[in-house]
C-alpha cells in the first residue's frame, strides 16, 4: 500500500527531530561491493548501530532546510 503525502510529511518531521539530537551519522552505499562484503558490512552496522533508517529518500528530505 502506498504511503500518503501526509504520512510522508509526518515521517520526515519525526526524522528531522531525531537527527537534531544525534551525535554521529553513518551514510553508506552498497554499490561495488561483493555479496560477501555487503553481508559483512550490514552485519557489522546492525551490531553497532542503535537506531537506523532503511533505504529511503526520507533522510535526504529531512536534511534539507525549510524553504
């Protein structure tokens, strides 16, 4: 089911508030990795990250300053 614009706006606002209180941020891409390297990277990140956001454009949108 598609996410409504209102729900997306709510998610972006929530993420924006969360980003204001964090001490570090990891942004990564999995391109040009072998399957084994991808697996190990994801496993390591899952073990060390307390909160994460899946693959999405929401982090990009929440980092943009309000116009």
